[in-house]
C-alpha cells in the first residue's frame, strides 16, 4: 500500500456505524414542508384578522402609540413604530419593566439634565432633540433613550444617550478593552475611586462612552456620523463631540439612577475605611478580571488603627489592616530597618529605595513605611491561591498611597 | 411533487461514499456525518433541480466542501487556551494496520483546507484536473499547483517512505 489512493481507501475501509438515518431524515423534511405550508396559510389569515380588528381602532382616533390613557399618571413618552424593527417574541420574556407611574416624570427629569449637560460640556455645539420630549421610554429594552442632531464648527452628526439598569456586574477591562490587542489604543477603561467603571471607544466616525455606576445604572452616550456608501471611514469628518465630551455627559450628576429602582446604599463607615475598601476593589478588579464581586464592601472598625475586609463573591475574603505605628511587641523584629535576611522560598521580602519594606508569606503581605505605619493585606480562601505575594504587595502599596478622605 | 423515492434510491446508494469523502476532508467521523447531513438537506430541498443535472454527484461534493469550510469557521472550532492540559490518549500501540490507516488522515489534516480538498477529489474521488477545478471553482493551473504543493508537503513529512508516488 504505497500509493496515496490506496492509503485513502484503506483509511476509510472500516467506518464506524453511521448516525445518519435516511428514512428519518426524509420524514423530518416532509413534516417541515407541511408545517411551512400550514404556517404560511395561517399567517395570511392572521394578518387579515389583525387588519380587520385594527380598522375600528384607527377610526377611533388613537394612533396606537404610547400607553392607554388613564392607566396611571401622565402619558409615558415612547418611541414611534420602527418599520424595520423585528417584533419581539411574546413567548420570550423581555427586560423587567420599570414603574410606569414615574416614567413621564423620569423622562422629563432626564431630559432637563441632558440639556444642561450638553450646555455645560459642549456649549459651542448645537444639539437639537429629534423628539419634543427629549427622552422617551423604550419598553423593549427597558431603557430611556434620547436622540439629538449635532451641528458644530467641526461638522455635524448625531448623539444618542441611553439610561438603563443592568443587573450584571460591569464588564472587565479584559472583556471590552483588552490591553495589547489591536484596537486597544482606540478604547480606554478606568475605574474611579467611587467604583464607577468608565469605558470609551473612539473609531473616529463613531465614538462611545459608558458609565457603570455602583448602583447598577448604565449611562451610554454615543456620537457618530453616517458613512456614505463607497466612502472610507477615515475620510469621514468625526462628529463634533469628542470622547471627553461624552465622558463628561455620562458622568453628569443629573443623569442618574432611575426612579423606582432600589439602589444599594453605600455602606456606612468612616471615610478612611471607605477609601481603603475602594482601593481594594480597584486592585482586585485589575488582578481578577473574571471575579464576580457580588458582595458589597463591608467596613471594619477603626479601633487600633483600621481594619477592613471585602468579600469577593465566591472567591474568598481579603482583609486590610492599618496600624498607626509599629509598636506591636510581636512584630518588633519586623519593624527594624535591617536589610531583608535570607528567607525560605515561601517568604517574600523587599526593601525599597525609600526605606519601605515589604514582607510577605503565602496569602499575606505587610508593608512597613519609614514613617512607622504598617499595612497588612491578607487573602483567604480561593483568593489566597490566585493572588501572588507580588499582587498582595501591590495592594498594600496602593493602600499606603491612599490619601485619607 | 417531489420525487421522494428517486431521492431515497439515489442517496441511499451513495451515502457511504459521501461519508468516506467527508471523513477524509474533515478527519473525524462524527464531523463527517454532520457534513453529509448538511449536504443531504440541500440535496433534498433542491432535488427537483439536481436530479435533472448531468452530474448530481458534483453537487453533493460541492455541498460537502462548503460544509467543511463552514464548519472550520464556527466559533467553537477556534483555538482556545486552557489552564490545565486535557487528558492525553492512551499510549498503548494500536492493532496492526490501524496506525497506517490513521497516518494518512493525520497527514491530510495538517494540510490547508483547499489543498486537502484537491488531494481528496483527485486521488480518492478520481476526478481529473479539469473536473476538480470545476468543483472547486478555480482554474486548472491552480489545481495543479495546489496538488504539487500538497504532495510536496506530504513527501517532506514522510521522508521518502514511498507513500506518495510521483505525480503523473
């Protein structure tokens, strides 16, 4: 068998039993054909019935947009019908509706806030809303949305702002803006000290900014210009709003949580503890981009320095301790300023040029500052396996650099 | 009215051959069944037209080639990274002959898809250069060059074992 043809025939000479059933396949195809014929006929009948039923409603003067008057409160502004939109499958549950009795109030409040935000952030750009209400409520996506036509010295374009509640955690940097990937230079990802995740993407003719607040609100602002057919995207003039403008819009104080949706209030605690916890959250999100931080931060007690702990859902607990001075007799040996002695492999010891000394063992890192402050970060549970000594040391350094609020 | 009996007779007599072709193209019997199933669906729905063609086999081979190319583009066929290496296959030697039979499939799997298709069509389906070019939608010169490069690649891997004869 030195020939390729013979080898191929030999390789296929003993096939395993086939999973193909020709008779079953033909029967399925025949059923499908019958179903298509039946659904086509019944669809035409259903269309006829719907048309007959719709005629009296049209003559009654109700255009069919918005909610039925008298349901509750003022009429909720909703977008007009979109002829190209695919109708929602009634069997598929959509997003949970927001309280409609406050819909009109919320839309008006958001509209006022957005007008103020545009005037404050981009006063030289003329923004004309495409609907008189500015914001309308889109029940299909359970979100408030506003569309503007933009005109400025740099050109024209469109702006869309959406406000909604997202039940999931905000996306990680790895998901939306992975460092080192092509296109990473077009996007930015930042977590503010208050825990708000800010994401921008700039494709020149289309720009976007998103703000994920800690209470679950997502504010999206996107500006773009239409690209005529046959035109290359880099030849199109960018929209008159930059990503900085969009970032300012999504962080505008008035564009905030929707009424009727419970926000998890920030935990009570002293500002120094909250600052420490924010630093821990920020660093954990960077180190564990796939971590689900389902638990809210829990402040500790400032007795004997500060002690705070943070439970990362399913991953374990990380504890941060701050002692004012290095006076613990048990830690006296650690407090001296001698160079790091030779340590077993499991221990990590570094002396920085400014005299800061970091000592770490498995699941723990302690930082001694020249001023005598001691920061200890301890990881328990799965976190201890996933965070290296260097990771814990980075968090300890960030804690040491966190200014008190 | 569709000639279902004609379809059953035609497909039933060639089903095993299509499976073998699909196996050589894909290197996996389960995938081969999927490809044949996909091709059968197209064949059944256009049977009225295909049954009047001079060479219906060419239609089904084109369906198989498209199914192979489409299958390779599916997201779950892309490369993925894992933290832990998956279990390895047993290292006990297979029965006599099995290794030889699997060798040619493994070698084909290392070739780019179109070169693999050229070899399967020419050396397993016994098609001429012109017929292969027509089924792949390219020129005869392209088929010749692809065949030459594919055989060259196989020879380089086999280091003169004689599996691949000189091209006629």
